[in-house]
């Protein structure tokens, strides 16, 4: 049974003139709920303010919670921060944190939102308000639930916010494999960055992923993985520049799950990016990712001696 974290407030009314697909999370929920997979649904609590402020500037946290984010920051985020969006921004990090806690107990869990890797200390950016990955990692390490957290980011865009917010820490490491010429223009410095040229396809991507991620895992020896499972490396993605097929995305997630299951390292996934004119098509990509990760992780767990 796959543990899936979802909250009704993940689905917020779309702010005016927003380019983000606000119905995506609801479609992911519906597709999972009406599918054949055995799922264990979990509902997260909003992330307490003290943990939001452990990563983000208190003034920015107040701006979001009060739904009074300055226009210049809202433009950088890509949509208006309404009261409903502000509530969603507090619940999503709670979902990634809960998925991580469940993964520490069971091996794998998925959040049906999150992966907001562009949010910085004093502002959001790129459709990201609060950085759920950094917030969850900081809380987990400070609470002693995990000694070393590795954030593995396979979104087509670099995880600049996550890298910046966790820079200099010895208990959190970041890995980002992304399209070099894609957003953001100014990249941050992850623990390991892998910048790919336009048009990289399945085989080259998967080979590069294995060759660059495994040495970091061996060196850092994490006891928890937070996985940004972006599906925008897909060849048909509206905001991607890579050329993975649907099968390539499945192979990527199967390899991720098998790699960490065989090493007995818990894995918690967040939704990440995926864009297109057809929201249902994008949702299908995310659902395939969650189901592939859950099934592959369970199948690869070593048998007890």
C-alpha cells in the first residue's frame, strides 16, 4: 500500500491572470483515488510558523500569511497571493514533512503537492511561495528525526532556492540535474549540479543521473531522501528543454526508487514541475510518477536475512 499525502487546501481557486495550473493537484488526487492502486491517504497539518521562519525571513512569512505580499514579489512568484493561496502555502510544506515522517517509518511516501524549489528566503519565485523541501529538511534534522537529508531534484529547472536556503549546512545536501539554459537564469550552487544541454533524451539522461548521483550518495551517506519528482523533463512539456519520453520518466523514477530501497534509505517524494495546455495530461504524468515510485520501492526492498 502506497502512502499518499493530500490536503483539500492543495486545490486553491486560481488567482486572476495566473499561468499556473491550479486544478493540477485536484486532478492528481482524483486520478489516484479512482485508480486500482492500494493507497493509504494521509492528511497533513499546516506547517507551524516557527518552522517557516526557520528557513524564510519572518517579514516575508508575515506577508504571505496576511496575504499582503508586495506586487513586485507577486510578479516574481507568478501569481497573486490570495488568502486561499496563503493557506495552501502553509499546508504544502506540512505535506512534504508528513511524507518524510511516514517514509522514515515505512520506506516510501508521496506528497501530491510541493517541490517548490525556487522560493528564496525573502521572496517566492517561479510559482513557488514557501520552499517545502528546505523547510521539511531543516525541521527533520533539528528534531533529530534524520541526521543527514539529501534533497534530490530531478525537475528540469535548477533547484536554486533549495540550494541557497541550505547552503553551508553539513546535515543537508542538495543535488540538481536540470536543463542548463532553462529558468532560472542565475543558478545557485547545489552540493552537486548537473547542467544538461537542450534535447537530452532517455538513455543519456539516465546514464548521467547514475554517474553523478551515486558518488554523492556514497560520500554523504544520507539517512533520508527528499525527492523533487518533477515531470517537466518530458519532451512535450511546455516549460522544458529536455527530451525524455513517458517511458524515460518512468525509468527515471523506477531507478530512483530501486536505488534507495536497495540501500534501505527512506524516500519521500514531492510533486515538482509539470506544465502543458492540457492539465489532465500533466496530472497523468504526476500520477505515473507516484505509482512508479511506490511500486518500485516496495519491490526492491531487500528480503530479511
